[in-house]
C-alpha cells in the first residue's frame, strides 16, 4: 500500500460530491484504476490527478493541503 492520503482524500471528496467511480471514465480512467488509487494500491500521474480534481471542482493546492495536513483515516 502507498503511504499517502491522496487516494483516501480523493475518495472522500468524490463521495461527498455524489460521484461514482464511473464518473471519471470520460478521462480514460477506469473504475478499477480509480478504486486502486483510492485504496492506496496505485498512483495517478499529475495530469490524471489534476483532471480528476477538475471534475471534483477542487483546486490542486487545496487538495494537497487536505491530504497532507488534514488526513482522513
């Protein structure tokens, strides 16, 4: 498992936004890939992550702050 909170943070934001894993398929991200990221089993490259954040309407800086300074357990 990866040792960061990025996936967990993205998952909580996605769920709070009412979006399913399949909402990101237009970006070319399969539900399985996103699930693996959310569960700490896979990394996303910068472009893919920022595209996801765009759909979630979360600025990159805010996301990093949440993930690194307000971890979700």
